């Protein structure tokens, strides 16, 4: 049985015409101090288990809690973290495990609570999780998940199983989910066969093409992605950013209607760009391969100012999910169990202060 943690009374109701299967017509310190020196990585315990301790006498002791000494770590011993959505209070978040599809509610000092399980194919996984634009009233959450046959946008409602609102997205490498300033859902899809592959889609919360798309009958906002890692929105400028991994380089796109143009930034060394988030005057990109945050400062006319640089390099290992909380702190999720070098408490969710710093090359 599912343990539902998103409790709400008086949830709003919405018209529901069913899922849309679209087809073309005919280094900073955290609030609790910096991270301590950690032991060398060790093989992790099985997912969902807790590490055992062996006394000197050789007989096993009772399982011990999975506790990380870093005061900035919120949750430990998770599966690879595919997405994080911070709840309005700022001290709790919903966390999506990429390969299991479990959605957990986490808070510092409390055991993670299972909210629901999204059906996923582990090879594709859960790659997006966002709060509804009207979360304060409806308590709805949206997820992006790859199944054995396609990629789907699903609605997660308290006390209900996940319900698809958009299906038929071709499977491809990568994927991301965001909410734009108008309250529409943005979906980044990987390259592949089909009219929705390699796109940024823009839909309403019922899966219909959002008003203002280039083609009013199509969910497609922009085209040209290969293996997207993240989508993020600057509410002050209404700019949408997308990270992408191409065969020759990693790139950052400023999303515009129609075809994506020249990247705004490139990484020839291909550090494995993943999620991104926008802070006042700063854009932070999680790097999976480099195990760092890359911090840029957007300027006028599409340029970047200062000296963009990586921070937190090697502190937590492979980073993928990143989001900004209402209180201004950054939440991160690691994917060390997914081809990285996991430590005894991986994978983890971390909460830090925004980095004060902030290399790649301009396009």
C-alpha cells in the first residue's frame, strides 16, 4: 500500500478529458556549515537497505541508520535522484528516484516517506518532477517518466495512482520538466523518431497544446535537442534555458519558439550537463560527469559576465537534479549509484546556500 504524504483537505477539482496521445494533424557554505571531510567511497548497500556494522567479535549487529556526517545532507541511501521539487515551506521536498520511480517526501532529521511510485522503465527512468502552478490549492504534482513504450507526463494527486496527461512521446536520451511563468508545463525530449522527439513541448496541465505555441494545434514550442539534461526558467526575464548533450560537446540553449539556434554556452570537454536552476543574476548547471556546479552570470544581449567557473567540484560526486527553494537555498540530488562512484550513504539529497563563485567557452 502506498503511504501518501501529500495530505490536503478540500482539493480543487479540474475537468479531465484523459491523457493526450498527441499526433500530427491528419562553493559556498550551507546554513549548517561546510561539508566535512568524508571517507573514501565504499560499495553501497542494496537500495532501500541500511548499512550494517560488524563488531570486532565478528557477529553482525542490528542494522544502523543511514546517517551522513555532512550537515547539509537532507536524505541518504536513496536510489539515483532523477528530480527534486521543493515544497512551499522550503524545508521539505519531493524526490524522484530515477530507476525505481519512487517519489519520496524528505526532510532533514526525518525518515523519507513514500508518496507514490511512478511506473518506469529503469533504462529511461523518472527525469522530471514539478509542483502544479496551483499547488497551494490543488496539491498536484507532475512527473516525467519513461516507460517501456514511450515517455509520459503524469499527474500525481493525493490518494490516487499516477495518471497520464500526455503520452506517446518517443523514448530518447535525457528529458526534463519545468513550469513557465504562464503556468504551462515545459517538457524537454530526447532525439529520436517521431514529431515530438528532440523538442521542447509546452502544454497545459491537461496535456493540451498551451496557448501561444507557434502552431496552436501542436504542443511543440522549439526543436533541436539531442539529449536534454535540464530545463529552467528565469521568472524576471521570462527566459527559458535548456541544457543538452550532443555528440561533440555539451551546450546551453536559450529556448526560443521554432528552431533552437546557436548555443548560448558550450562545454567542449563534455562534463555531462544535467539539471539547471536560475537564481537572481545567476544560472547554475549541475554537472554529472564533472561532479560540480557550473555557475554563469547572464548579461545583456545574450552574453555572460564575470568568470564562469565550476564550484563544489568533487564534493558530492555526480550531480543531476538541482532546484531553487523558496527560501533561496539550492537543493541537489546525486546519481552516484548510476555509473558513478557511490559512497556508503549515496545517493543523497543536499541543501546548500547558493555558490558565491561563478569553465567552458562562449559559443
